[in-house]
C-alpha cells in the first residue's frame, strides 16, 4: 500500500462500523478479492480513521503473534510420546 | 461428539503411528499455547494437552487423513476443556452467555470504543501487556482471538471447532477485538500516551 498524503484525507468516516467489519474481513483473509480491492483502492487511502484502524489491526496481530505464542515443554512432548508407545505395545 | 460424525477408518498400527507423529505432534506448540490460554495455568495446560493427545490417539480411526488435523485436535481440546476443566478452573463463575453477547452486540459499546489507540503505543508494549490484556478477556472472547489471530483458522473452521454459527464467530470476534483494544488503551494511558 502506498503512503497517502494524510492532509488530503477525510478526517471522519460516516460508515465506520461497516468499514471496521470490512477491514477485519480483509485482515482475516475472508473478504472476496473484489471486496478487498474495492475497499483498499476506493476508501482506505482517502479516509483517515479507516487508514489508522487498518494499521492498528495489523499491528495488534503482529504483537499477538510475537508475544502470545509459547512452546510446549519438552517433558510434555516426551510424556505424550511415551504414553502412546506404551499404548501401542499393550 | 466429534468422534461419531465421520465414517471410521481402519488404520494399521504403522499408519496410526505415522499419522500421530507426522500430523498430530507437529501442532504440539499451538496446542499447548491454546491449553495455556484457556486454563491460564501451566500444569492444567499440560494435563489438558496430554489428555487431548491420548484421546486423539484412541479415536484416531475417526480422523480422516487429508482433512485438517490441527482443527480436529483443537476441537477435541476445546471440548475436553469445557467438559473436564472449565468446572474446576480457577476462573470466577461465568456471566450469563446470552447477556454478555447481547450487551456487546449493542450499539452502545461501539460508541464507547476509543479508536485513538495508536500504533506507536503498541510498538512500545515490549513486555507482557498484550499477553495480560488477552488473558483478561472472558474465555470465549479470548478463544476466538487465539484461533483467528494467532493460529490463523478461517471463520468456517472456527465455527466447527467451537460448534457455533459463522455469524456468531464474526460478531464474537468483533467484540473480542474491541475489548482487547479497550484494555490496550488502558495500558497505553498508563504508559503516558495521552491520546491513547
């Protein structure tokens, strides 16, 4: 996405609720290609609140991915494998 | 129950072992994380994940190769959590579901949401803020965020994992994200971001 001239963007969005729903469909990969290109090309770069929201949604997901994942303890992995092998043998 | 829907396969012992090692075990980190975010307790999470994997192995004939193993495992884990752990978990008793959902579906809430949380504030959240914010949400809201944003499940997969209609997946996600943003704005304010 290009870097739009923020001074030329409108500062209010009359359809913010609907836009927010569309925006989440897009970020979730659930929008159709038409919905996506229509919104990105015809709305987002002209609308400041939606432009900001879009970047916020993306940033939150990045933060979640980088901070909220965890690794299973090795002892858990070992224990599961051992129990399953036991199961096979029995 | 998840094991009764699909026609039963009849795998040989070798096939079972292959499926378990190559299709089930690679999801262990995601499964552990899901278990941890549901129970908010490391020991409970280990028990829950182990139970889930043993159950998956026991009912492996209900798993159809070529279908989504991760979604299948997540569904078993979620059901085990509801049946075995939710009752004894340390969380306070749940508020009425319908009530929560209809409250968060009201226009009121959307108006309250501050859209001013800034990306710069998020970038300064280098500690446990996001993790704490996520953990503070009601378990049903927490769950949809984990499934969608962390694990990348599609809405239809989430609907199957959670046994709810797609429309509910969407509205619950929408509310969950608003609540998460609200929490993050609180943190941002504490960090000194005025407009957050």
